[in-house]
C-alpha cells in the first residue's frame, strides 16, 4: 500500500482527493491520470446531472428562449478555438454555456424539425454507452450491446408484423438506413457481381418513389451508383400520399427512359406533411412486378406501437425492408435507426464482402451476432442501449402514448387553423406534422405571400418564443411545424397562431 494511504488509514480517515492526486504524480507526471479518476467523474457527474435537471425544469416552464438569438459568428465567438495545452475553462462554466447556446427541444414551444426531446433516462444510458464505449462491429467488442440490439430488432419486427425469419440492424440515422435498404434491394434485384465489379455494363436501374420522399432516397440512389436520375417520381393525391394507380405510369416512364425498375420506396410518413402512403396496394403492385418494396418509416413506423394509429401502416408486413428511426418518434437521443428486413437473408446482403480479419469461419449459416458485417459502420456506438433500457424499464406504453399525444396535437393545430379565416392549411395531417400559411388580405401575388411566410418565420424565431420551420409544397412556401414535445399544450398552439399574427401585423 502506498505510504500516504497507510498514513491516512492509520488516522482512520479517507485520503483527500488532492493528496491522492499528488501521490499519483511521481508515477504519472501528466494530468491524464486525473482525467480518468473515478472520484472526479462521480463529482463532475453529479454537477452535470444537477445542472441538466435544472435545465429540464426551466425548459418545461418555458422560461428560456426556444432558440437563443445568436448568429453563426456569435456562436463561434462563444466557443473560442484557443485550445491549448492547459485548461482554458472550468467545467461548470462550459456546461452552462453549452446549455444556454443550444436549441431547446424540451421547450413546449419547440415545434420545428422532427427531432425529439429525449427521455432523460435515455440520456443517462447514452452516458453509460459512451463510457463503456463498446464498439459493436464484432460480438466480442460489445456482447451485451449486440444482444440488446437483437432484442430491439426482434421487438420492432414483431410490431411490424414480420415473421420470425425477419432480421435487421441498428445504424446511425434514417439516411444511412435508407442507403442500407437500397443496397440490399440492388443486391437482390441487380446482377450479383455489382458489388465486385460496379455498375459499369449494367443496364440503368430505376427506383419509383413519391415526389415527397425524403432526399436521402435520391442521395442513396446516387451513392449506390444508380444515379439520382434513377428516382422516378410517382404522382401523389391531395393529401400528399402516393397514388398506387400512378405506379404503372411511373414504371412505364422508367422503361421508356431505358431503365429497369428494381424497387418502390413508400413513405410512412413523408417528411413534408407526415402523410402515409397506402401500403397495401403498393405492396400488391410490387408483388405483381417483382419489385423490392422499401418503406421509409423513419418518422412514422413508431405508429406501430399505438393501437390507435397502427392502421396507418397496414400492409407494412409485406415490405422487403423498413427503416424506423427511434430518435424521431421514440424520444431517443440522435441517432438510432433500425433497418428491418422481412427475409433475414437480405440483412446480410447490403454490405456482403470479404473481411476475414474481422469475421471468422466458413459461414455456412450466417451468425446474427457480428453486426458490423451488416452495417455501413465498422466501429459503431452501442446504439441499442438507451432504447433497450427505456423499453425494458418503462415498458412500451409510454411510447404508444407519445405517438398518440403528438399526433393529437397535430390534429388540434389543424382544427385551430381550419377555424381561422386568416390561415390556410392545405393538408389534413395523419400524424404530427402540420403545414400552413398566413393569408394576408392585402397580398394578391403568391410570391408576396411566400415572402411574407419567410419574414414571419424569421421574426417569430428570432423572438425566441417559438421554433418552427418552412417547406415548399408544389412550389409554394409554407410554415411547417412538427409537434414533437408531448408537453406542448393547446394554449401553446393558440399562442403560436397569435405570435404569427403579431409578426404579420408588424409587417413581419
Ligand atoms: C421520412 C424520412 N426519412 C429519412 C430521414 C432522414 O433521417 P436522418 O435525419 O435520421 O438521417 C428523415 C429525416 O427527417 C425523414 O423524415
């Protein structure tokens, strides 16, 4: 036992931290040892968690600006790059500045992009994941994480109505999830040597998708070597859902352009308005033409957890692949996306290649547990942990309730807009995304109405009272809200319309 420890033990006292640190110095002349000190971690952790708990209370009470007013240059000045060999700031001051400068998703008047206020418990397990740093590519580097990932995947597969043969993986976001699914589709429907040889010499391929499909679909097509032009748009109905009767036309257009269609991508719900494409007739079309059906359920697949909204996904059990983001409608910190394959074999095909330094054995039967084989990532965070921990310790009921409350908020906002003569909401929402615009009686040109929406948004967001975004539908500009916070109230919704009217009255 070191001398200092003997001394303090003889005195019957705990060794003070400062002495422990000094005692270490001769052995480790660098502060790195202190940076790994468990007691410092305990102390820092309590301070940070206390601060975050206070923050959650302040955010919930609405006493913060939703988005602090700061230009990119202000933000840069707030986080100087003068990082040197010695500390520049203490932990509390930095933590406070980080919190103050953030977009505040836990504020009930955050109604912007599809990013959720995470469950605090999920954030705690993020910390566990970060500290354990199990990297997941091969079982041995993350045994528990791998098993939890399998449990999450099987839970999701069951919720979608897939059979026991379904498999899947967790990956870092819906965009990578869509890429993974399209690569599997390409593998299944295009000549098998594409992985090794590339697409040169292969006839051009096509993917049919609604006009409102997320841009990551076109990006995935480009990355997969199909080219963005491979995306053939399918017409949509007035509620912005894919028209199944227009699929044949899109198929023929692809053929006329010299392309071979391999897949249809349906959205459940689509990014601009949350609309759910009708999956049953789309699945029938795919079955009849031998096409892969991918359902981008990044936003809306969580409806599978709600008995009230499950019907929106009818037919999803016939999809070949589904993407489901838990960081959107399951209150998880970004990013955690499930890519699910109805036929488990497909889950091994997106990235099938030889990497014998990682994977051992002849693989007569593919092992489920070396997940790096099936993802774009090699090293991957322990994505399953916060999700598994919350499902396990809270049950699935809070997740169903989350979907139901936020979808109900979307409907309530739509009802308020429908009653208001000075607002126009073109699409009745099926989920929690609502687009609308303020209609000024003095503006007749649509371009001026568009410009007004932009000015309104800038003014309200700059005030810190609300955060919402904007989007184009049929080339017209709309204000776009996603009701992500279950703590948002009907009064908050009324206040939103009030804030917009005020901004318009001030000339926006
Ligand atoms: C329907 C849909 N798919 C995919 C994505 C991309 O997901 P991520 O941001 O996790 O990459 C989004 C994001 O908004 C989305 O709405």
